[in-house]
C-alpha cells in the first residue's frame, strides 16, 4: 500500500499569484504528484448544501465536512445551465458554444462532442504519468456502431468513449439516467449479455422508454457506480502511480430514486432524500481515501453541473421551506444565477487551509489551467481557451485583481450573458430557459433584449438597469464580441470556433 505523503509542494515567491496567466510555475520538493478526484453532482442546487445555506432542509453532513476541511466558493459557476455543455467545459477548459453544438444537450445516439484531436484534463494528466478513469455519467456523445441496415449494433465496439479522450478506464452510463439506452459501458463495450426494452415512467421517478441491459436497474445505478469508484481508489492506492478520477454522478437528476435507507431522512421530500444519497457518496469517497492512507495526497473537488432542476417539483420544495436555488433567481436551463451558480468545494490537506471561504468568481472551465499549474505541465494555445488558473485562490493567496477577466454563461436556448465584477449583462429577453418569463413569451411581449444586473445589490436579478448604464452595457458588449471573435477568453493566440458564428452583439444605443 502506498504510504501517505504529507506536504508535497512548496510554492516559490516566483509564483505570480495576482496574474491571469494560465501557467504560473511552482517549485517542488517531491516529484510525487497529488491524486485528483472530481465529483460532479447532476442538477444539484447551490441551496441544497447546508454549509452554503443555513435554511437548507437537507443536512449534507459529508459535503459540509469537506468544506470545513477545505475551501468553499460562494461565487462559483458552471459555464452552462445544462448537462452536456458544462461537461465539455470541465474536461476541455473551453466554452461548449465554440463547438458545433450551439444550444440544448446531446441525446441518445448523438455523435461525440469532444473532437478526438482535442486535449482534455485527462490527456494532460496522462502526459505526467497519471492513471485516469471516468466512472459515471458521460453525456458527451458516443459513436455507436451500426449494422448493415443502419440499426444500432449495441454489442459491437463503441467508439468515441472516454477512452478516446484521455481516460485509461471508463465504466458508466451513456447520459442522464432518464435518457436511453440504459446500459453500463466498460471501456468500448456494453456489459449486458441480453438486451431488453423498458417502458417509460412519469413523476419524480421519470425515465423514457428504450433499450435496457439485463444487468441494469435504475435504482441501483448510483450505489453501483459508487462501489466501482471506491474499488478504483483502493486499486490505485496499491500502486505508486498518481491517479485522476472523474466521477460524474447521475443524481439528484431524475429519476429521483432514494433508496429505503434514505427515504424520509430529509425535510425536503423525496428530492431531499436523494440529495442525502449524493452526500453519502461523498462520505464513501472520503472514507476510502482515509482507509487507504492517501487522503493527505489527494485533491478532492465537489461541485454540480448546473442548478436545481424544476422536475424535482420546485413548488413542493418551497412549500417545505427549502429553496434549492437559495436566494438566486431561476434554476437549471436559465441564464439567471439559479441556472449556473453552483456549489464548489475543494479539499487538499496541508495545501488548502481548512475552513476557508472565497467570494472570488470561478468557473468549472478553470480545471485544466489549474491542473496544468499543479503538475507543471504547460498547456498550448489550442487548449483550455476559457480556463484560468485558480490555484492561488485554493491556496488562500492574496490576489491583487480578479483571477478571471470575465465569465460567459449560456442557457439551454442559447442565450448568452457575460459577468465582470458586479455587473452581469444578459443578451436576450426573459430567462433563456425554463422559468418565467419563457424566451418565446418574452419576445412576444417585447421585453427588453438586454438585461443588466448589479449583483452587488441585486443578486436576485430583479432590477434591469441597462438603460441607466449604457457605458457598462457597451463595455461588456465589446468584451463579449472580443471573446467570440478571438475564439478564447484568456490571453493567447487567436483560435477558431466551430460552426457558424451564432451571435455577435451590437453596441447599445440606450433604447
């Protein structure tokens, strides 16, 4: 068994903590690199975590302990308000709207979104000798094989899996747990020996009809993949090779399926009980690290791909005194804060000071630039175009200016916003997603095409102050245009976006 290693890095005074460069250097006293575990919840709101929301009706004790032993961010964001584009951003450090997918999410048999030539976090870590594994929900498309009649040949080799994007191992499911086909996939093949079909369901336990493997049961998926993740940690602990575990959960996304052990354990109904199952998963992972003596040598991150999903019945949650979006407007799919402001907690013993809180703005696209700095493996101009190094924030270092120049968000309908400091400019009317006012209704009712909010005094985004601040609108519009045309939002060589340019905002006339 690998013995626990305590302090791995001493950071030199040459580290420029206040700058926005991606590849600030660190000096090392040990060539051993930290293990990295990235736990991604699915549709879990900022307000679901009791550490972040004193009024939460869900006591997330394991996630809270992670925050108490590490750092928690109050202004962390997903790059998109829905599943697929956020996952693309996490792994590539690039906004997904730069690809051919300009809105929405991928479905059952869509092609891979990550181009095979594009480097990912896993690719970067493999260069430094890491073993890399993806266990859980992929939802970035697969290249399913077909037979002579054009039908899906499920038992043939599947291309475009995580193995083709830098991962040594993959064990997981194709997409969300309510999207068929329902199979476990190990590397390039499904594990089922027989293929059946299953009818769709309704309510909180919703899933769509479709093919299903004889070893697949919706209720068992979360515990099953958790066991796989715990086993992987144990296996890697017995080697001298550092590892990266990307662990995207299928919960608390629909179908909401709390096991008997958790039913009735929260004060927020079935949804709250399911969130407690997610919290228990975090507990099992942290316990596995302790048991195998590698806790001190592991950076563990917990976050969510977007805000709370209304499918879990927001009205019921509010009636129970629980707001999964906390004090923020909107929810999953929306351009409003509730769509993309998410929990982000990191623990790294002896490196991250316990009980630290940060109100600096960070984004899930920042992983690849941060990892690049940790392992001292530079990224090229065509990698991580929208990724900033947030290591100074993790380490509690004083920064003289914001790490991120600005942050772009994207709704399910393809509505953009850009955030800089206290200002957030939305380039479209309404929510851009599923909450009121819906985009179609907003356009019909001729609501303002630009929305500017001062989040310093209006975090609920109630007062559109665009008309009163034309200079701010024009400044942010110009910056958004620069980000689009340069193919990046970080310093570096201009890159190309794929597909047609979706949107170029025009200067504001004040009307």
